[in-house]
C-alpha cells in the first residue's frame, strides 16, 4: 500500500511539475521521504545501464537512448540530467506501474559520480559504464582519486563493468577483475608522444605510485600507459576506435564500422564509442549502430549555433572548474581553418553552489589559442581580470585580447564588421546570459 | 636566485605551479636573475643550493608517497628552516612536517617529525570552503580556497586568522603553520597570483628589504583580488 501511494504521489508531482516546468528531482525527493527504500520495492527491467564519470555522461546517455529507441527498445532514461538519487527515483517511479513494475525494457541511468554509491545501493546496474575521471569541480569533488574512492563504493559483484581502457584511473576499477568490457582508441593521428597539457595526471601509476610511461597519448592522461614498476598497463580493448579522419569528420570502430561526426572532437568520439559499446552489449549489429549514430546532433543544448549581426558562431558549452572540457572546446576553435574569434565567459563559476575559486583556470591549456586560426580573444564576466592574468602568462600578444566585465558590452563588441567565425566558450551557469542577448 | 619547485609533478593538484610563475615574474620585472628547478622522486636534491622552496597540494595517497620519499631530506629541511630561508607549502603539503598522518582507514604514516602537530584524515566528507584570512604581516586579508579532509591538532604557531572559511580544526579560528620563514597553509592553488600583496611580501623576503621590487604591473591581479574579496564577502551569504 505504501508503495502504491508513494508511486502515485511521485507520478502526480511529476505531472504537475511538467505542467509548471519544474525540475525532475522534487518528486523523487518527496517519494524518498515517504518511503526511503522505495527503490528496492519496485520490479526492475532486465537491463539497467548506468553511465558515470567526470565528462560526457549526459551526451553518452542521450546517444544510447537515441540508439536504443531507434532500434525498437522501450527505454526509460533521465533526459533532464537529474543525476542524483532524487532524479533517479523520479525516473524509476514515473516509469513504473502503480503496482511497482518498471514498464520499460531498459532503464538507462546517468549517475552523478559522488552519489552513485547511494543510488546503486538500491538499484544495482546490470551494466556500468565509466567514461573518465578528470579534474572536475574540485571545489566540491576534492580531486579525481577522491571521486575514485566514492565510485568504488558503488561497484558491486555481478555488475558488468564497461570501462575506458585509455584512462588509467578508470581502468583501475577493473584491476584484477575478469569479465570487464574495455573500450578505447588505437594510436590516432592527433596523438602526441609526450604530455602537452599544463599538468600531468598520468605521471604516476594509480596502483603503486611509481612512474608511468605512455607509448602514445590521445590527450591529457588519456592514452596507452604502462607502469615502469608494477606492470599495470592499458588493457586490450573489446570495442576500439581504429582510425580517425578529422578533416573528413569520420571515425571507424573495430576496423569496419564508420561513423560520420556531427562534432569533430575526440571527446565526442569517446562518447560515441561508449554508446556503440552499449549498443553492442544489448545485441545490436555494429554496422547498424554506426549508421544510427552517424551525424547525430546532440539535443542537450551543449552546442548551439547563433548569429550576431552578420556574424555566425557556435556556443560550446563547457564546464567551469573542468580544464579538459575547456581544452576540448578550444581545440575545436583552434582547428577551424576559416579563422575565428574566441570569447570566454566566466561570470558565475557554478549554477548550483557559490564559489569564487578560479584555480582551475591555471589547469586549462589556453596556450593552444596561440594559433594562426584564432584571431581575437574576448574575455568577459565577473572573473575577466582573473582570465586576463591567466592569459598574461601565455605567449598570446596582449593586443589580441579584449577584456569586458559586462557580457553585454562584450556582445556589442562582437557585433562588428569582422568576418571571423565566433566561438563562445562558457558553462551552463553563464550560457543563458549570453544567449539571452541574441 | 634559485627557486625549487619540489615534487612539481605530483603535488600540483589545483594549478599550484602558477605560484612559481608569479614569483618568477616579479623577480624578472625587478631585474633579478632567477631559475626555477623542478625536482621530484627520481632526483637527488641539495636543498642548500636553494633560496626558496615551494610544495603544493596532492591527493592524500600522493602526499603520503611524497612524505615517505622526503624522509631523506629531513635534516636538510630542518637546517633550511632554522636558517630562516623562505618556504611556502600550500594545501595538504605542510601536514608532512608534523609527527604523523593518520589516514581514513586508520593507518598511521610517519611524518617528517620536524614539528609537534599530528594530522587525522577521514574519507567521507570533504571539507571545502572559500576562505578569507588575515595575517599580521599583510595589511590586507588574503583570499583563497581550502579543500581538505583532515584535522590538525597541536599547532601552536598558526599562520593566519580565519575571517571566513576553515581553520586547522573544526571551529578553529586559526589556520596554517608558521615558524621562521616557513609558511604552511591549507589555502590551495595559486595563492601568490590571487593575493598580489602576499606575493610582494614573500618576494621582498626573498630578495631582502633593501631591494626595491617592481610591482606596478600587477593591475589585473589587484583587480581580480578586489573582485574575489567582494564576491566572497557577498556571494557566500546568498
């Protein structure tokens, strides 16, 4: 009876919430209050696929949902990205019958790294994808090893782990385990043989803390690593990016299945590979998956085209307090041979909590904007002075940098006769302030 | 002038390498020749050669690995400190100087034993905060961010007074550790970039009081500091 009412109330709150445009975590929160173990009282579908990691989980989940739905599966997933236990509870209960049976074939859960250990106490994923562990929101996450320890508590026996073999810290979840599925990329044309990032989180082995070496690096600490002491090394992969042609915008998986790319970034390719892997695991044909993922344009609003006067541009939503996210966005701008101006906005560091910490700016490789494709650089927002200081420690000439405290002033500056394409790089917390000016 | 960035490749969790950039720039602008040496586990370092040592923060496991490795420098470090040479340690690095670190699993790791304090860590809740502190040697407060999981017991000569944020222990209004010209603080990241007045103070200590430093280039640094101080004072109350 308690279960019945809890589900009913959750469904009503969800329905009302949708009408008034409220977020999706409140109904779950109410349900958990009424019945704290409600998640263990529902009958779950045979496939429970969870995705976690620092970056790319929302995009990966969206791609998996797209792929599975297109292939006739009935998928329940947290579309709004409410990825803490309340959001997951809303997802599960609003997709179940009043009798407590989840109606979908597949439950697809995006989970916050720090909260997975609470969520998965009740709902144990059958398949658990971990994308990467980066320096991400360290003001609340501490550091990647801290998140590693939190995630380790969410892994239980019987879960099929699906791990990024190219990330040494993520791979360590599979240490000594059989029955792990590995995905990763072979050596790529854009690889380097040494670390080109500002910092090196792959310097030491996550297992024994002795030095690691890389035979090839895709970016930052992602690549083919081996420990010089204990033998810990990158595992052979089950699902593999075997070749990439960024100019043509193509990648090939397992030497045969070609995916054409809507967004030409390595970042996007890993998300596609993770989605491909999950598609294969649930029994879809590789060639069909590649077709269905080809030219897939994300609907989660993280890449937005815009125009200002006569000028065209793209907003690349990146994460503040996440240097790899910034690096990836800047890599896209730096590779644009048409020539571009780049605008960076740091106004509110987070939309969820307050912090004034800008240490993370020093982990971003802004030096990569010292490139013939990038012309002017526009820095805007409350923390424009911090950005200006950071840029003063790159080789980028001062005269190419324009600084505006007001985002609106920066916007008016961009509305000019310049012909350069514009890339605006900022976070969820600040993107609305820019988009509302258009 | 020889600056040592010690354990640069593992104790650099929050963009802390930039502290050396800040020092390097003020020395260069002031016409003082300097080098920054980056050294780590595989090096054999003669501390005596240096005018300044910097160590940043690391993950708890990395810091413990460094602490074990640093036992070989214990006496050299003691001499360095008692000779009044400046050392800056940010984040959890200064915790190494105490008697011991007890980790979240209860294992005790031997500290360098140069001072009497002890450190205890836990692994469930991270204690983090935007922080404002003051010190008798700086006319303006310092801003920064503390990101830790430890409590430190037994510090008798703290570095800062906490105006906002976290101290050495729960409800403690004192933060960090100071003796001679050793500055240990749980503030993380590029604190010399964020606090240009502290940079000037430290640089002056390095070059001697009779030398005039060039500081007029610090315009954006100063503006950034003022914004952060005001944001912390208002934003955190919202």
